[in-house]
C-alpha cells in the first residue's frame, strides 16, 4: 500500500463521514466534554502558575 493510495482512502473515508455513523456518539454530552476540557486546562494553568512564583 503506497502513501498515495492510503491518502486517497483517508480522503474518501472523511468525505463519507465515517460510514453509517454521523460522528456523534449518544453517550457523549458536548457540554460535559467541553466542561471537562476547560477544567483540565484550568488545572494545568493553576499548576503552571504555582511553579512560576519567582516571576
């Protein structure tokens, strides 16, 4: 399998939307996912600022 044929297969797969599924899973809540990501980023920001007290 060459790079060109692999790239063509991936473009075709992306254009179809992954087949019969629309990409959204029933158990995924976008607000919960976004809130969790926001919380994780804020936690990392807080940890980073604790290590940079000398600035």
